[in-house]
C-alpha cells in the first residue's frame, strides 16, 4: 500500500471516531441532558473503544492478511455508525434523566463498538507498512501522528462547523455512508472485485441504514445547543409548551401572556408584584430567554417595562417569534450569546430586576452559578435592585444550598421560596423548583408572602437565620470550584 494511501485511511478513520464523539453529545442530550456526566461518559467510552480497537486490531492484523481486514473494518464502522441512532432512541426512551451509571451504559452500548472497529483500521494499516523492522519506530510514529491529526481535525470540524451547520442525525448518517463507500472502495482496491462485499454484509449494512432512518426523532428543531419542540397544551388550546432536550422548559399562552403555568414562574410573578406592587414599569434584565414567558408577561402586567434578554441560542428567539407569540418591539431587546460574555455589555446599575432562568434540570451552566457571575449581575442592578433565580434540585438539595451560599457571598439579603415543606431539613424524594431572591437592600419578604397568599398559595419562604441554618456548611461556588453536576441530585426514575 502506498504511504499516502495508508496515511489517508488512518487519518479518515481516526477523524470519524472523533466526529462521532462530538455528535454523541447532541444525540444523547434529549434523553439524558447535557451535563458533565454525559461528556464524561462519552469521553470514557470513546477512549475505551480506542484502547480496545488498537489491541484487538493489532491481534487480528497479526493473524490475518491486513489487506482483507481494512475494507471490512471501514464498512462495519459505517454500519455501526448507523446503529448509534436507533440504539440511543430505543434505550434512551426508558432512561430519560438517567443517573451516571445508566448514562454510561447507554453511551457504551451505542458508541463503543464503532469507536473500536474504526480504531482497528490503524494497526492493520501499520502492519501493511512494516516492510522493514529497522523502520518500525518511524512507521508507527508517523501513522500514529497522522491518526492523532485526523482526530484533531475531526474534533475541530465537528465542534466549530458541523454541529452549527447541519442536524445531528443526518451528520451521523453521512459519516456512515462515507465509511461504507470508503470501505467498499478500499476492499475492491486491495483485493479486487471478486472479494468485494458479501451478500451478508450488504444485508447487514442496508438493515442498519434502514433502522437509522426509521428511528423516531425527538426533536422538531435542533441547534448547536438544544433539541427543541413546541407542543400545544391539550387542556388549554392557546397554551404552548417549549421542550428543550429532556425538560419542559417554558410555557406561554399566546392569547394571554399573563397566564403563568409553571409554579416557579408564578413565584417570579409574586416577586414582580412585591417589587412593583402598583404595577409600575420595571427595567428588567433576563438571563436566559427560553420561551420569553417573563418578558411577555411584564409587557402586559407592568406596562412600560423594558426587558433586555441574554439568550445563548438564536433558535429559541426564532421559535418564540414563530410559535410562542413573541413580538420584538422597542421594549424587548435580545443579546444573543453566552451570558458570561453578553452580561458585561449591559449598562451598570441600569436595572430594577434581574430574572435568572438559565438553569434547567440537571443541565446547569456552571459558569452562571459562581460568585464571579453573580458579581456581574450585582453590577447591573441599581441600589434597590432585586435578582430572582430559578433553581431546580431534589433530595438533599446540595446544589441549592451551594447556590444559596454563593448568592449570600455576593448580596447582603437573600431569601428563598419553595413549595410547602420542601425546605425542611430532610425531604427524601421531594424537591423541584425553588426561586432564590437576592439584593443589597432589604428584600420585600412580607410583600412576597402577601402576593403569594393573594393567589391562594401557601408556599414557604426562608430568610435570615432560618436560611443560614438551611444552607449550613454548603460550599461557595467560584470559577475555580463549581462541581454543580456532582452536587445536583436528579429526580429518581
């Protein structure tokens, strides 16, 4: 085999492994979220596949003519790439919100085999190139370096370009088709047409491709950040629910924006009433737009209010305009991009209220939960300004406690509202949404409770000594130490 052809096969097979690794995160996200645990499972699985494929491929290359292995390995890698889609859909449906162990099982089941098979191409190619033992080190080193270069290019190309330019599933199917065609061409080239593709292999590849295209798709829309869909509420025809990955994230009544469906948005409404009891206009900064529930609510409930929305995903702005009734006028401004980068662009001391709704289930952007970010938020508020944050946690509520400790390290006054009895010392199996309030001025706790009771609710509010007792010795989160994925305890499945 010519050295250039050998280098190309190693480069492409290695690149394909890393393309699948990056795409795995988006394929898995609708079922198990987009967390550090998911990325850990993916990286560990792919590394295990690379290790096994290197060992197993080397053994096979010693036992059989590598000319008969390379083409079938590429074809098999393509077929297994097809199967990642139906395997994730089949198993993921029953494992939504899975814990670390089941996330590893799901990832391993779908992605270990293609990573191992494609990695086995490299030792087979190396065996063909070892014509002289005196050149072993040079050959192995050169092809290993080329394989690593392929992995790097595959990573950069997918993460920076492909994910933003094309949906995940067609991208995986393209990888599968490309590998199958490359494998067939390599097999014919190395062994001739008589040893091309067996009938069994053809049937297997066609079946894998058919399963891939037949697999159900949990997304109506997909971006570089989310798998998204909008559903009509069967009990409220004007109601629309926005689903992001595993979470019903937002709800908007397109005819009545003052309708707040979720309990935590009702608490946001209570906080707005407490801050502006006479419905006066508020200058509000929103961290996370989602379905733009609160900007639309403020437009009607507090006429004259202005909203600046920091939203990372342009798709959500588009969906909100097309399907959730959002009209972008002078009173609602959207800054698209990561909030850590866009927050410094807003005017200091310009806001009466900050509504932070960037946390979703077990998918928490950790860099928005630290002292450093909350200090940025504090700088955007005026002297009497209030920040309200939606936090989701369960069981021991370790993340909630840490977030409260972090908030207290920045703001002088902190309070939290949650469901009745959900803020007790031990709440096995309970939890859900909580809203944290903070300010450098005295918080309107009495007004908050009054607004809550006026709706017929009897929710709990902690502040002062009671809040400090609840927080205990929870850690303060910083940019250097923010293990939010480990602190979160998902709802048991």
